[in-house]
């Protein structure tokens, strides 16, 4: 059951990223670009979660990589919010 939930979270993040980046290409609203990049990073983090918990549950520990990608993703959104906040 956990594998299904982890996979659905990754697919949801990917869908949000695609929708945000597609909308950015139509409107050129830069905050959508930064949000799309953030969701791409969160997708990568969720894919690493699936690999860590489902594919290799005992042999490989990817928790630092997962947290690092999530940190970079949120930092991208923060940069976008600060940069576009004027």
C-alpha cells in the first residue's frame, strides 16, 4: 500500500510541474516557472523515496539524497518568491 501512495505522490508532483511549466510557456509569468522547477525537484525527491523505500528497502539508504533534493526544490521556490516579490 505504501508503494502505491509514494508513486501517486510522485505522479502528482510531476503533473503539477508539467501544468505549471506549460502555463508558464503560455503566459510568461515567472513565478509559475519557479514553482514548476520546485515541483520538478519534489518529483525527484519522491522518486528517490520510491527507490529508497520500495525498490531497495534494506540495502541502500537514500534519505540524505531525498532530503537534499527536497531542500534544493524548496530553495528554488524561495529564490523565485524573493526575486519576483518586488
